[in-house]
């Protein structure tokens, strides 16, 4: 199932400037903003200098989208950012961080 995405600078800037809540776990930062449409849109920002391998960047994207689909968020714009360089990519650490993020998302 394909999720709606934030498209363009205007959508991302709107989330950054008018965010309702944000939280982090490890190198990941999630920013949420209530939107006017009935579905949750996602945006993902992963710089190549922070996560070198495309395989790992794609893994992060899949995990984030999976969390958003499992959560009961409706009418939100969600942006995931990697804020620090991940020197040694360890899937167990990433899973732990995403479990923490998922618990924070569920509290909303």
C-alpha cells in the first residue's frame, strides 16, 4: 500500500515552521503537524553523508513508513530526519530507536 508523501519545499517548510510536536530517539528526529486532509503524509530526509549506504537509507525509510502505517495517526504530516552521522549502521540499534519512536507516536 502506497502512502501519501509530502511533496515539495512548500510542504516541508510548512511542517518545519508550524510543527505541533517533535521528538527524537538516537540519531532520528520526528516532526509532526496536524493537516487538513484525512490521511497522514510522510516526508523523509536522510543525507548521504549521515547514512552512507543506500541499502541502509532504504531500510530506515521502510521502517518509518511501517511505523506510521501501524500507528493510528490520522490527518498528520510526519517528517523523519537523521540528525547525526551513523558511523556503524547496526540494525538492532535502529530497530530499538524506532520502537522508542513508535511508543512516542502512539502517545499522541
